[in-house]
């Protein structure tokens, strides 16, 4: 400090003319750790190191002259204090009194200028928002139509799992921070490269699918209607068949059991047509048909057994014998007298005996 005081006057003059000797800066930095000395002397070169009263200010004092202005991001620069190159975040500091400005990296600004924690917070936020602005701008330049593309290709993207996720992530990122993360950008580049071509193919396929779907729909509707019409048509036919059956039966003389059977068969025909008759209903129907046939004016049967049984029916027979004779008439007309069973022939013979003896 002896040396300093003796040389103050000279230094003051040199300071005014901007020409202080290097040794002064070295002396100011000499108490600092070796690795920090160059940084301190660099700061001293742009600081107001000679006080108004001619005394030399310490680093701890003059570093407070510097105020943090802002952070810019742009082409790489060099940190004024440590010489680090490149620095991407440029912290601009100003000495409001001398109007001097220096650009410093974000590490040096904290370590050697010691800006307040409040400033640091602002700095961090500023840096962050600058970074985000840059990424947002970069993305907007690279993909100016990203949002439009997301809307245009939404349907296609939603059809495939990985693309659906990409669409969702992109929309979320673009509407919140304004640019996608690095992984998403890679996926987006890959997707957008062939997107329009893929989209044209997808649209064509969709149209074909839609047409086929519509065709299938129309076809099903047409079949359904045809089926309904068929049902209606058949029901009408069955109703006419049942009505015809009832009309035919009206001219027959029937016992109580036969009349009940006529109604049962009529219901059957109404619900399924003549072709649905089977078993007891079917044989009853066939027998009645034979009776209708016999009612015709020009009906004639040359079979001698038939003529014999017909003659018996004109006699006063008991109910059972009358029914038996009728069944024989039917059997002969249906199958011929040679096809009667042995049992039937026995009954016919005993009836003949009984009637001839009466
Ligand atoms: Zn630095």
C-alpha cells in the first residue's frame, strides 16, 4: 500500500486519460486466489478504480458499481471476465456512472459481480424465457403451419396409436409453451415429411370404407324390408289357406271331436301354412281332403269295396261303425283297397256278416 499511495497522483492523471499501468490492476487482484486474479484485473480495467479522493478502491467495493441489465441470447460471444468462449447467455452489465457496458457469462456474473439473489432470480427467469422465446421462434420458422397441420391430419393421426400420442403431445406443447420438446420434434419431422402423401392415401381409404359401409347398410336394410314383406305375404297366404280349409269343412257333417280338430288345424295353417302341418294334424287334413273330394258332384270310385262301404253308410249304423266305414272309404281313395291292413279287413268281414244277417 506504500507504493500505491506514492503513485496515486500519477495514476489519477492516467486514469483520466484512460491509461493506467497494468501493474495497478495486478496489485488490485493480488489478494485473490490465483485462478481468480486475471478475472479481477479484467474487471478492474473497466471499473472506476481511482476514487474521487485519489484512493484506490478495492474489488469488493467497485464490483458493486455494476448493475445487471438483461440477458440476451444470440450468436456466441466471449465472457469479458474469464474469456470463456462461446457463451450463449450474454449477461449485460452496466456501470451507470461511467456508462460502460460489459458482457459476461452467467457463471461469472454470479461469482464475481455477486448480483443480488433477487437479480439472480430475475436473471434465471429472463434466461429461461429467452431460451423459450428462441426455441419458440426457431420452431415457428421451421414449421410455420404446425397447428394447421395438426388440425388437418387429426383424423389420420387418431387412427394410429403412436401418431395419436404425437398429436396430443404436439397440441399440448404448442398451446402451452409454444414449441415441442426435442424428442417430439424428431417425431414431428419424421411424420410431417410424408404426412400429406399419407393423408391423401388415408382420405381415399376412408372414402372407400365409408362407401362400403353405406353399401352394407343399404343391403342390410333392403334384406330386412324384403324379409318383412315376405312375412306379410306369407301370413296373407296362410290366412287364405286357413279360410279355405274352414269353408271346405263347413259342408262336411262332423262329430264334436272332428270339429275341434278342424279348428286346431286351422290355427296351425294360420301360423305356418299348409306345408307346416305334420303328424296328427297332417293326417286329419288329408282325410278331410278325401271327404271334400267325395262331395264333388262328379265324384266316382269304381272300387267294389268302396261302393260296398258307401252303401253301408246309408244304413242306420252306430257311431263307431259309421266312423270306421268313413275311415275305410278314405283309406281306399288314398291308397287303394289292396293296401288295407289285416285288422281292417277282419273288421270289414265281421261287419259284412253282421249287416247281412240283420
Ligand atoms: Zn466468465
